C-alpha cells in the first residue's frame, strides 16, 4: 500500500517516486510513479510496473490499469489505447470505467502507459473529473501538480470530453468537445468526429 503523503518523517518524497531515486527532473527515469493529490491514485510509466521497481518505490497497488499495447505482470485491467489518435469511444470509455471502479474500491490504483504522459493522464483526468464533478482542465492540473510532464494529446481529449458529455451528462463538456473538434489541432472533419464519438440522439 502506498504511504500517506502526510508522513513527513520519510526521507523519500511520497508524491513522486522514481528509479533511480530522486532523478534529475530533466532526465527520464527508468521508473516513475506520481501520486495524484491526496488520492490513492498514481500515474506511472511502464518501467514503474516492474516488480523490483514497485518494491523499491514502496508501491503495492491493488489495481493496475494499463493503457499500453502490452499488459504487464501486475495489470488487472488492460485497455490498450493509441496515443495521438482519436480512439474508439467504447475502448476509451472502458478504460475510464475500469479506473473509476478501482478508485471506488479499497487499495492503491496505478494507471500506466509507456511514458506516463498522455494516455494515462487522459484516462485519470477523465475518471477524476467524472467522480469528483470537476472540469477536465482542473483534473489535468491536479495531475500536473506532481507530474508536470502530464500532457493529454488533443485527440485523446476529444475522447475525454465525449465521455464526460455522455456518461457524466456534462453540457460544458459537450461545448468543449465541439470547440476542440473544430480546432486546427485536430485536422479531422468536425462532423465526422462528432458522429464517431457521440451516440445518435
């Protein structure tokens, strides 16, 4: 089980754990896990899910949601997503639903992708936004407080807004979806995107 971040007696930072320990922020660590606020929820890269790295970081997750192509030995929920792409909405929703279900259960939850930057950040942010009734932007900021490199790709954000618009019934998320779908960052026809991501009314 992860240590409580309020335990200041520990010399190790309980919010961000890396292998090698306390790696230079300019370097990419072999393993990284960053706690999201005071939740028992962590964003991680693939290296963090090696048994020796989890042990060295004093992490004992009850649930590991892997959104990489390849599941790990510790993966409890495997939902492969493609970075830099608009994913099939049912696949994205399944990853978010698994994360939400695990957040509500007892135990530490880790969500990992390859680098712990885009796919895992998007899934975590969407789950937090839905569970805590906050905006996607506020959820991303919560992740970036301990994982500054977390940066959901705009195309994955389309999936996130579609999820929040439909599953969480958020009109503001629908507006953001419309806005982002029409932006130059996406380079796909807006109507095609909305058709793919939203169920027919």
